[in-house]
C-alpha cells in the first residue's frame, strides 16, 4: 500500500496554468498531466461523488448540489450526510483489500456521518437568537477542537460570501497537514475551493484573478512539498473548468408568468411554494432541474422551456439517460444553458417583494444556487458601513439581518455545469503515476486505487 493524497483544486483548468501559477506549471511538466472529460452536471457534489464512487449520478443519486424532495415537497441544497451518496466509496473498497487502510476526508462534500476515519467539513452554529457563528464539524469530534486550538476558528465567512478569500483555503490546507501529522492516514482527500469563487465573480479577467491564481499556487506548493517529503503518491485534479458568462436566465419568473409557479405572501414578501406549483425550476449554475407536479401541463412546460433564450439543451427521459442522469431525484426535464448563460433561482417579479433571505447569505433556504451571495450591493454607497454596524450588533448579542447582498444577477461573470467544448476548459488531472488516456470522471475512482496500490 502506498500513502496517497488527492488534492482537488476547484475550478482549475489548463487555461489557467501558466504565468500566474509558476509552481503548478513546472509541476505539471515534471509529472503526468492530462484532462478529465467533463461530466454532466459539472458541479461540486455530483462530480466529487462520481470521483469517489466510480459511478454516474444515475447510480449514486447526486444529481446536483441540490434537488427537490418529492416526499416532503421541499427544495434542499447543500445537505451534508454521506448517506445521500448511494454507492460504495473508494476508501470502503480499498479497505476491503487492505483492512488497515485509513482515510482522511478534508472538506470534500457529503462529509458528515461518512465511513472515513477522519473528516472535517464546514458546519456553522445556528443560535436560538438567530445568529450564525463560524464553526466546522469533524470526526472524531475532538479533531475539530484540536484543529481550532492550533489554527484558530474555522473562517466560515471567508469560505463563502462577500468575504470569501484565500484564508479559508489556507486553513483547510493547514488542517490537512496537521491531521496527517497526527494520524498518518493512508489516503487523504483535500478540497481547495478558492478559485471557484473568484472565477464566478470575475470570469477570466486576469486583472482581477491573477493575484488569486498566485495565492492558490502557493497553497498547492505548500501541500505538494509537504506530501512529497512523506513519500506520497499525489493526484492533483479539479472538478470542472469555469468559463465566461454574461446572461442570467430566470426560468422561475417565466413559469410564474405562465401561471405554472405558485407563491405565497408572508409579511408582504413572496415565498416560492414548490409543492403547490404545477412546475418550477431548481437552478444550479448552468443546469436547471425542472419538476412538473401536474402531468397535464407536461407538454406546455416542454414547449415553454424549449423556447427560452439561452437554453441549449432540454433533456427529457431519453436525454437524461444519455447523460447518466436518469435518477428519481432528477427533474422531469434537465435544462442545460448555452456557453454564455446560467440559471438563477429568482421567482419574484418585483424586487420589493423578494424574500428577506434573498439579500443575505443563506444557502439552505434559497430554492436554488445563488452566486450573487459573493457580492456586497454595489448600488448602496454605505454598504460597508452597514456591514460594520451589523457585525457590532452581532458581537453585542443582538438580532441582526445581514441584508447586504444585491439582486443583480448580471454581476456574475463566470459559471460552470455544462460540458465545456474547449479541452482547455476541462478539469485537470496531474498524477505521479501514468494513467490511461481519455480519462472520464468515473475513472478517477480506479486511478486512486492504482496510486494506493492495494490488493
């Protein structure tokens, strides 16, 4: 058995490796560098689940970062139980061949109640007075306390939101190295999210992303040199590339205008009522799952979505099967945006009636993914002062609403989810051992086993 580490540099594509990433550029030349054919949907939880199971979403069930639960009639995003992944994981397979193998899973998704020996994942504290406090969850539970004693509190507000920066990725890297020193796991999976956020905000605008590329390059250098000294096999990969976009598509607003989507009013604000809707969209970057609750409007919905500007593909039952998405969690249709477009969750027709959570970072209550959460409202000249005031309220123990997020989806300049045409925008794969050509996403499972060399 060979000690192995898998480093997931989210959003990294070969188009980004070069002048601003000198370490990665040199490292790729010295090792076996190729690309992974992108899968659909090219989003974090689905791709990671395919990598660790060797199965497509049709088998493991993770059809996106969120989906509609048809039994309790709720849209659920960013859930964390590993039981949601309905297939055997690579470390479980490896342990069957090598019972003494141990696995450390550092911030890869679906990390709670996993069979991995050591794991850490973001998990804020939600206090009864409405405050959200930064924290993380670990197994064993003592690992969280030990890491935070060494590194300080996990910087949740630098992990996601307007304050997202390299600090959270550096914390994850440092935590991974400490965990390795303490437990010496046979297999380590490390998630480095930094590029994901700046690329969605700015696209490939190098005047803005060059410093971010240099920052992630340094973190990768720290990790790779650390694991090289330990004689590790190293697999560096990404889940998808991020490409430039300029057009948001508001599918739920189109459904509402067509009389298909139901909302209910509370305190003068509008909430999407998925269970009462005839049809609605669950937006996830450049993918949207369309759920049809009323079979009588199936044809109407199909005709409608096929004529939405910016929709490239409409996958029905046969289309879903062709892309390995034929799972009960998938929508009745799956929409794929064209290269310049992405899907919002927005359903209100008047911003004054948008729900209060629309203007805050709230990844669980929003019925779809909202990358605009990475921005402070640029139309408010006093927005930074408001943030300071609300932070003071929080520290004093008062209730507060951090309602500083804009409702302008045109701010987003990069996205992912569809299958990018240009191989330069495909996810990268750099390994210490040669691998076969024409790698597809499920192959990563066996590539990990190959590097572990378990029998």
